[in-house]
């Protein structure tokens, strides 16, 4: 039985401490990084052993809202095991630059339209529902329901960008994606920003499969425990007052993703990883919950707050105890 854990991740700047850990001698021996370019929705599929081709990952570093939604809707094949990023993720609201998109100049113009999402249950769908809640609209993924926005599954980031520029069969009014990941396509003139919706909860959480990494007797369980400890160490090494002040953290992301230095610097001012010791800059608004977590703990307050907001947004029915979302109640903190 293999002791190497397959870790799903999105190829974005948030993954920097994970990438650095995977590049160490321990990481090369114990971690297999599994690229998930379509995001958390793809990771939820990759955790599913019943899918065609079987389970593809043992651990997911993924969006908080989608992981919580999956468990709230009945998924029992994974549990939350730790926290990764304790600040919000800024979701950009994106439309096209094609003439067909000229009518979309603000979020208000999206009412009654089809919004592109990567997959059902993905962060792109959940945050579109939160956007609808913020504007007093109804949202639905069921074509039989009357709704003021509806969703269209376009799978990949490329298809989502094609869709807002009027290309069939992906045509939509907008889609939502992380701001800085999308900004190079705004700079190139391919798409436009017309607004943003920051998550009201800490943005990234760690989940592990109950079929493998959390299964009794599976060797990956021991690796998971050390993985969480070493990931926290990697966060401390990557993001701290010294690496931020020296520009080392910024340069790593510039080198890996090709983003503009000023964009990376702007983004770094808005992000704090779990248990990172760098003080928050003046004016940074952080979620009310989940500020005292680490890679081995989960905030009960964050689970509760996320469930309450997603119920209001029509995504799920709440009323589930936070202990049901973690592999052990001992992981829960305030």
C-alpha cells in the first residue's frame, strides 16, 4: 500500500507554500501534486471513488465554501482536517470585451441572465449565489425553477472566457474567478471586470479522504499528519515579515506565475495564511471567524457562519453541527 499522498491543488498564487513543501526532499518522497486547473469543483470530483476512473486525490487544498457545501449536501467521503488561508478571496465578476457583452457594465445588469460556472458545487457557482443574495435576486441551477439568474456549466477557465465573449456553446453574461488570476486576461483585453465579491469567510481549507488518508490502517494517515505539520512550517518559511519585506515571497510568485510585480505586491497585502505571524496591514478587513486556526485545526465559527450564509443564498439547508464536518472534534477551535 502506497504511503505517498496525492494532493489536489489549483495552480494559483495561493498555492506557494504547498509548492515549496512539495519541492523539499520530504515532499518529493511523500507528496504527489495533482493539478486541478478547473478548481475546487474538480477536486470534489477527484475525491469521489465512485467516479469513472476512481478516486484521484487523497487531500484537497480547496475553497472553504465548496468543501463545506459538499459535506452539508451529504458527502461522507472526505472531512475537513485543517485551515490554509484565513483571509478572504476576492472573486472578480467578469464579462467579455466582445460587442455582445457591451450591455453588461455592472453587476446590476446581470439580473435575468445565465452565469457561467466551472462545475455544479464549485466556488464559482456558490459565490454567484452569494452575489445574487447580496443583490436580492433568486438563483437556481434547476431549469424548472423560476430564477433571476441561472447557471451554465462551462467546465474550464478557457471555456468561461470564451462564453463571456459570445462563443457558442458556452455563451454567458459573466463568470466569477479569483481577481488576480484573471487580471492578466483583463490586461490583454480579453475580458473585463465589472465588480467583485469577497468571501465573508476564510477562503482556503484542507480536506482529506475518508477512503484513503483518513481510513483506519491506511499508511497515508501517518503521512497526512506529518504533511499538515510540515505545511504549517512551509507557511511560516514562505510568508513572514522578513520574506515579505525582502521581496522573497513576491519574487517566488512572479517567477512561478509570470504576474506583474505590482499585482503580486498588491495581492500579498490582502492575504494571510493560517497561523502566519505577519501583522495585518492597516485597513485590511478580515473575516470575523477563523483567525486563530492553523493547518491542523478548523474554526467551528467559520463552519457555522458559512452554513448560515449559504442557506440564505439558497445553496443548501443548514442545521448541521460543526463536528460533522471534521474527522475529529479535537480539530475544532472557535
